[in-house]
C-alpha cells in the first residue's frame, strides 16, 4: 500500500506497491541520494530483509533477489510465563 498524508493524522491510500516479492511486510523507506530505498521483510523468503529502490516513491525495483544479510527479520519472542522461545 502507498499511503500519503499532509498532516500525519489523516492518511490516503494512493496505490499498492507493485514489487515481485512473496509477501512483503514491515517496510521502511529512506531518502538515498537522488532516490529512495525501501527495506522490507519478505515472509516467503524466510522472513529475511530485502531492499528495493525508487526515484518517485511509486515505482520500485528490487535491489537483488538475495537478502541484504542472512539474518532473519524476527527476533526471539519472550513470554512472561514461558521464557524465551525461538
């Protein structure tokens, strides 16, 4: 989803992000040079972090089919009653 806001209180859905990926969640976007980079977790890639670049925040191109590093995007979970789980 591509959301925009002029006041950070009301958000409009401009479009959906078209990117050849499995299941993208938790995206983060930063200005990078003359464009933007989005890092996102792909649940179908073992919850690994991948990246995509854009010049206009609407059209995105994957940087690589490989994750930006081999670490999974999820940390260990902790339950107050059962301790740490994997």
